[in-house]
C-alpha cells in the first residue's frame, strides 16, 4: 500500500537544489536552464531535441528527471520531437519558496505559461502524470497554445475542491501525519525533500471543475494502468472532455508511465496531432 501511495506522487530520488539566479533564461546545472517566472521565482527546465514541442509534467515529491530514461522520453526524441521537461516550483532545481503567496492562485500554471512564453512556443502538446495531470488540467483552461494533452495516472477525484486525499497529505506534510501518510513523510525526509514546500503544494493544488473541463475543446487522452484506482475513475475523467479518449493498460500507478505500452499509446496520440 505504501508503494502505491508513494507513486501516486511520482516519487524519484533526484530532488535537487534551486537553479541559477539569472534574470533571464540561463544555463544552470548540466543539462538545465532557468528562467525568472512571474513572481521572481527561478524555474528550471530541460530542453532536448528539435521538432514539435512536447512538455512533460512530473508528479509530487518529484522533478523532471523522473521522465528522463522512460520509454516515452526516448520515443519522443527518436521521432523528432522537442522535449521540454520543467522542474515545477517546489521541486528539483527550481525555487522552493515558503510562503502561501508563492503557491496560491495557480502559481504553477502561471510558471508553465511563462515557460512557453520564454521559449516562444506557438503550439505544444502537454503530457502530465499523477499530480502533473492535475496541474495540466488547469493549464488546459488557461493556455490556448496547447494543441492536445495527455492526463496520465489520474481519475476524476481531483475535480473536488475538498478532495479528502489532498487535504490528508497537505496536513501530513505540515506535521499531522496519519498511519496512511507517515511513511510517505518519512521517505520525503530521507531524501532531503523540502517538507514545507510539499505542504504548500498540496494546500494550494489547482482545482479544475467539471464545468471548466467541459469547455476544453482540444483532444485529451486519459491514460491509466488497469490497477491504478487511488485517484478516482479515469473513465469518468475522460467523459468530462468533449474530445476525450481513454487508454487503459496493464500496470499500477508505480510503473505504468515507464512501460512500452504507455509510451505506445501516448506516441500514437501525439503523432495524430501532426495529421490534424
């Protein structure tokens, strides 16, 4: 059960320090760049390959390096896509502020819009997994440059602003652990994760309502493992989109995004965008 909880948040062992303090897009650690977001926070990202842009969004207690090495990442580069992988605020090489204001009012979404501005993206595909899908759902309502999107490892429960699971983990990373959450907090401590930032990420997690999702007109693929049931019904999420599609495949939340079958489903969907 603990492993399923951990990988609900897309854990990795690569939580790293903040990026460089440049005022514009600059080089950071090897393979990383940083830019200054709307509130002065430095956001780090990787940018590899050439071709149509695909942005990959990571999960909780995680950073963009979790995508590197997956079959999907490899296939995107082999098929001549430009792969952009940010470390969202509170994670990895990006800034980890400790104020409510730094995470409130969809700050992560604003970061991603600013990233697309910095890179002069006229159109892009976005792929999220786990919490990355939650952020992406809100981004779909804010950025008209997204041509199609993949919401991986997620059901419909996040559309509830009072989602008990979100509140439970927000409290846990603020010191109020429960038997269900104490091991996740212990793990985060063991890898040096910023617990305050993690608390604030959960406290201010974006909420996108059913009504908002009904107004998303671009194609959306909901992709989830057949044993991935912690976050609601993926089929219910798919039905919220006017142009939604559902892909179920073997796997649980731990491993589905790393499998060749997940990569194949996402690649088929992404490639269809070149034919639109």
